């Protein structure tokens, strides 16, 4: 929005002769497209036709080294090569480090990083942000374990017996991380989740994450309309929202929220459906295919990267980065071994070598020590 306001203002000043009368050269707004791309992707803005053009042009500037030092420093701090930057690098590497500043300490650190004039200053600030992001991940892991234990204390055999709309609260939870917590629990249980933390006094702050088919902001609006005074304030959009309420109102809100979700959400949405573009032929499982898909981006919100499915044999596995599963797979049709990684899956799956697995995955190009190779990024694991 700010980019288009500036574009309109420049056009108006050009029409009135403002630049010419003052002997001022018209500013080139193309130099801001790296920031436009970062903001668009990190804020999960739908990549419609127009936004894809803006993001692609911004990515080209980043890959060419024509971006602010802060973006380059953030990517390097995350172990990403700015010369091969794609939208997912902005969404999963640069964005979380910027957000960690506001979640854990002071958002000004992230702003200063993007405004830094020199690489030396940008790298110093990016290192601080990287440290805050590691701290954020540690807090998130602890909170997620506590949240899942709370759900398990219900002694339920079937996930369907859980509340359809889940509300979680712990007075010790960090207010800056509850949004990520809600997202992680939603992914694990396939239902809308609101995580609450104490803000001050008797006030709780909540962060909600929804599933496809449920407009979470509309649900909160309906709860507020049916139960005046229960919710102090709320706002958001279809998939995410925030709210505040009194701690004494939490139990009543839990009941009202679950009832309202049941009115709006079809039961089929609780099963975590994974949509696939089909099975790749054995000869299509190549680095060339991965590079073509990479070049076909930018992929993102409302323009998802293709996901494929297939059957594989597990040859071996190891845990990397504490939470991720690095897999070696055998493709049965060709007999080839393939590398794969399943992010945040180490605690969810206990797999034995030789196991037959049905996987949903993305074909990616993995750069390591200057060499690129095919790597399957696993979205779903289903033992056969």
C-alpha cells in the first residue's frame, strides 16, 4: 500500500511539474522493490498476478545484490545464499528473524537492520536478530510441549473428541510467541486454536489461527455478538486474529468459541487434507525438475508451490537442527536413493529403516558447499 501511495504521489508531482520546477531528479521507486517483496511475503499477502510481479522484481534485485544491506545480512545469518533467494527464503528465513525482535525484545532492532547503510552494521544487527530468533524457538518449543501435554491430559483416545475450537492458556507463556504456538498446535490437531498469555493484571491476550473453511475473525465477531461484554476487543482476518478478554471470562469464552466454531466448520475440515498435484514419474525426480519449479515462482499465499506424492522405502534417518528429520529414501521404480527433509517432524514420527512410506513432498534444489542437489521437502508422512 505504501509503495503504491508513493507511486501515485510521484505521478502527481510529475504531472504538476514539481520535479522540473525545482530541478530535482525523479526518484526511482524500483530501488524499494526488495523491501516490497520482503513485506509482501513475510506478511503472507496473497500472491495474485500483481503481487507476484512485485515480489519477482524484488527477488531479482536481491539476487543481483541490489538490495539493502539488511536483507543480505539476514539471509546470510540464516545460512541462505542471497544470490539464489526465492520467496520462501524471505518467508522462512528473513521474516522470522525480523519478527523475533518484536516478539522477544524491541522491534526497533529489525527496523534498524533494514535501515543500515553498511554491511558491517547490518551484519551486527542481523546477528542480534538471529540470536533473538533462536531464543524465540526455544521458548516456542517449551510452550508447545506444555500445550500438547495439556491436551493429552484430557485422556482422549480420538482427536475428534477434542473441542472443535481449542483455547489454551498458561500464565507463564510469553505473549510474543503465542501466535506461533497457536499455529503449531493447529498443524498438529487440524482445528482452529487460540493461545492466551497474561498481558497485565486480569487481562489476557489471545492469538488465533484457523483452518481452511473457517473465517476466524467472523467467528470472534459472532461470539462477541452472542455474548456482549465477553470479549474486550478483537481483530484480524480469515486465517489469523487477535483478541483480549478478562482472565475471569476465559472459561465462558472457551465454551462460546467451541460452540460457534461447530456452527460454522464442516467436520471434514478437521482431518488435515493434503492436496497433491499427483505423482512424478521416476525420470522426473531430478535436480533439473527442482530447478524448473524453483524458477517458476514466486510461490506463496494463494499461489502454492506444487506438491507431489509417491511411495518410498526408508533407508535411513537422522535428526538435524533438533527438530527436523533428514531422510534417505529409496525410489522403488528406479532403485535410486534420494535425500529428503521433514521440518518440525522429529517428535511426530518414529520410523524404522526399511519402512514403506507414502509421502507428500515438494521437489527442491538444495545448495550445500557450492553444490546443488535434489532434495524432497516432505509435507506429510504416512506409513504404509
